C-alpha cells in the first residue's frame, strides 16, 4: 500500500509543502501541511466533497487530524492548511515512518532549516 493523504475520503492529495517543528525536549511536535490546489476543491464535484479532517494512510493504518483550514482570497480557494500535533516519542516515530513513505511515493525531499 502506498502512503497517501486525503482531505475528503477517497480523494488522494499531494502536499505542496510540509513544515515540521519539535520541542527541545522532544515531547511535542507539530507538522503543518500545505495544499495549494487540493484535488477535493477542484473539478466538477468540488462543492460536493466534505472535508472533515486530514487522513494520513499507509500500511500501518491511519492517522487523523481535524485541524484543517481552507484559505480563500477574494472568494476563491487559495489552498488548505492542516496542522497535526504529535505527543511523545512513539507518535513522532510513527509520523516519521509515514512521512518517509509519503515522501518516497511523491518525490519529496527533506530540507533542514
């Protein structure tokens, strides 16, 4: 199974950018995903898709965040931002495994600050 992200169930998305921060003690981390032109907001069925969260799906299962915000400029869609909070080492490690799979499947690479 290929790692994928969905904002509306059944519609795969490709993140335009992902920014990850981690506290110095490693207890909390935040990943912010940006989608410039999400598939769920374009095409004939754009108005019929229900965005209830961001679903990160791979062979280990599914991680979900409900912190998803649409951006609009002059009444037109300007993308979606999703924030995924991670607590503790085990959630961090699970997230990294997913991101490695997702990056490989979508030709993404890591750029350290």
